[in-house]
C-alpha cells in the first residue's frame, strides 16, 4: 500500500508543475513469480495514467503470443480472467496490456509466471 501511495505521489508532481505525465500502463498482477490455476478465476491488475479508452490484454508463452485474454477491456485497473482449463501447465507465461487508442502505450509482465493444472 505504501509503495502505491509513493508512486501516486510521484506521479502527481508533474501535474503540480503544470505538465501532464506521459501516458503509461503498468501490469501489477500477475507480474512475475505467481502461480495461477487453470480453470479458476485470476485477477489481472494494472496501473493506468493518462490512458483513455479500452485496453487489450494478451497472453504470451515463451515470448510468443499464445492467446487474447480480452480484445477490448474497460480501462478500470482490473480484469477478472477465467484462466482456461486447456492452457498448458508450466512456466514462461507473461501478460501484455496495451491501449487500443495508441498501441505504443503498453507493458509486459516483468518476469514469468506459471499456470498449474
């Protein structure tokens, strides 16, 4: 919680100086090291600053796009993902989130997470 408050305080500084920060998205969960369970619900969480409109959430495995989790999700900071039971168990999974209005505004999970059957 303290980390989030510190980040929000730093983000507010440019606003006080009269210039808006560059828009960005940052995945917060799963961001690496987690184990999700196939067939159950997982929370995808992100921080969005200066990004308007919907986002896309993509699943990567081993550096290759594996699936589209949400082609057009509301940019509200979280998404309830029903992890498909058919996903292969193992590691090397990462998420990518991107603004549908500007695909240059995106983020990947910092490191791999795993899916367990």
